[in-house]
C-alpha cells in the first residue's frame, strides 16, 4: 500500500461527529506516549499531521485521518496514564469503548506496545477486551530503535507470551524514528482495510 494523500478530517468526542462517508477504518490503540500519533505521521510522511508530545495524554479525542480519499486511520487517546484527570478518563473510556464496539466501518485495531518493556496490565486488558469482542487486532512493538536489532526477537517473544497472541498472528516491529518496519505496517493497514 502507498499513502499518497493524508488529510485530517475531525477530532470527534461523540458519535454524531464521526465521518458519515462509510469508508473502512483502522484504529490505533495503546498506552499514552507509546507512539500512536508518531506512527501515523511516519506512515503518512507528514511530520505534523497528528500532534505528538513527550508528555503522555496528548491525544484525547478520536482523530480521523482520511487516507487516499478511501480509508481512515483513527488515532485513539492513550490509556494507562494515571495523571490524566479522572473526569477526562471517565469521558473517553466510554467514548472509546462505544466507538470500538459499535462502529460497522471499523475493520481492525492496531495495538502498539513499547518493544522495551513487557506489556502492562492495561495492555493485557486492552488486548483481551479487543479479542473478546472479536475485533481483528494486530500488535506492533514500537520504538524499535531503542534496542539493538539483535534483541528484537527476544522482546517480541515476551510481548507475545504476555499478551497471549496466537502464533499465527505476526507481531511487527516499528520505529517512528528510523522508519524500520514501515512497509510491513503499510501492508498490514492495506490488509485490514481490505485493499
Ligand atoms: P498519547 O497521544 O498521549 O496517547 O501518546 P501517543 O501514543 O500518540 O505518543 P506520541 O506519538 O505523541 O509519542 C510520544 C513520545 O514518544 C514522543 O516524544 C515521540 O517523539 C516519542 N516516540 C514515538 N515513537 C517513537 C519511536 O519509534 N522511537 C523513539 N525513539 N521515540 C518515539
Ligand atoms: Mg497521540
């Protein structure tokens, strides 16, 4: 898959604001600060399409990016960040859950985890929740530039075991810094969208 065009459409806080053009969607899930928004920028070759920050909790709404006028990538708020106020969390928990459960256009979710660390309790809960609701879920171990290549396999194995990812489901590695894994992630997106 080649991304020729990427356009920010809307930052939605309620279903009435979701796009109505009925294009296939893939959502990016993961802990705050894991690199969801950075991945979207790297995949689209745009440095400032999605807002990123070294402070966790940057993305707090459902952000829809239209790709090649034919698909959407949906950037989700991160979970698992304690300092984000309770009111905010109370607001986006149901919002995300509602989106993930009741969106016919949703073709799959890409769950990002940090390649350096075993998945957290929140990561495990998220992955279980997605598979429980039979949402097609792929896992990407990101920030792969933070450890040496030789360590990738070992870390991916821990992630697979901790999340209990079936062996037929690949876990991709990716870096928004170096672009490592970009082609594979684009192919995965194309597959999930149904191109
Ligand atoms: P929230 O919006 O808070 O949920 O976070 P997010 O998952 O969208 O993370 P974001 O893309 O804003 O990135 C968080 C921080 O990690 C930023 O400082 C990024 O520069 C950094 N970062 C993201 N991806 C990578 C990566 O692949 N490698 C390295 N070294 N840093 C990364
Ligand atoms: Mg973000």
